[in-house]
C-alpha cells in the first residue's frame, strides 16, 4: 500500500485545493451551490482520487485513479476560466491558480507514464 502523502503531486494538489477554496470564498453568494461548489469539488477531487488510488493494490488501478484526477484538474481549469470571465476571480489570481493546476496535471501525466514503464 502506498502513502499518498509521500507523493509530490498529492502535496501540490492539496495546496491547490486550499488555494481554490480560499479564492472561491469570494464568489457571490448566489454561486454557493453553483460554480463555487463545482470548482471546490473539482479541486478536492484531484487529491481525493490520488489518495484513493494509493489504497489499491496494482499500478494499473492506481493509474486509473491518476487519470480520473487529471480529468478533475481539467474540469477545474475550465471552472477557473469561467470564474475569471464572470469576474468572480481576479485575472492575477486566475493566472496563479491556472499555473498550479497545469503543474499538477503535468505531474499526474508523468506519474501515470512512469507506472506504465
């Protein structure tokens, strides 16, 4: 069994989730169950899927959850873009969150590739 806390990608995903929760707190109150909730769930899903995959036995199973995490990261990317365009998120904040999200995605893809070799 793997310890998800030891993976740099999980650590980065966790920091990203904390940053997204902080940023989403300033979204309008009418978005509490809309876009705010969606970006928070997408962000949390990245780390949750990494940790769930770590609890499984095979590299193939772990890889499947890493791919799901990457999908959640893509969902988050769009949610952040939408939040920026709706003026819920300042452009500078969007740039930083986008950078973090893309870094996590690159790390997920690299880890997935390493499991196949």
